C-alpha cells in the first residue's frame, strides 16, 4: 500500500512538472521563439517528448528531470525571443 502511494506521488509530481514545461513552451511560442529561438525551442520540445516517454514507461525521476530541463530551455527560448523581437 505504501509503495503504491509513493509511486502515485512520483507520477503526480512528474505530471505537474510536465504541465509547467508545457506552459513555458506556450509562453516561448507566444514570444516568437519559433522565429527568434528556433534551436532552443526545438530542444525544449524534444525534452518534453522525452519526459512524456519516460512517464509512460514509469521512469518518474527521469520524466521529472526531462520536464524540468524542457522548462528551463523553454524559458531561455522565451528570453531570447523577447530580446530579439523588434521593438515598436
């Protein structure tokens, strides 16, 4: 019973981390990262796919790490895009 609860908690944490990463990706896209930070955005998307794969295979720790890496890369992509976007 305790093991089941622990696995559920780990899975839930990974899902939450992935949600945060998805939000960071959405913010990066909205800031123009597809145009101004393409490589960073592609890396973030790839890391999120890796996180999804790890979660599906119950590798919760690896899923969380990949999701957090995706979030960080998406934040960098958003920041780069914001710096590169021409100011009106």
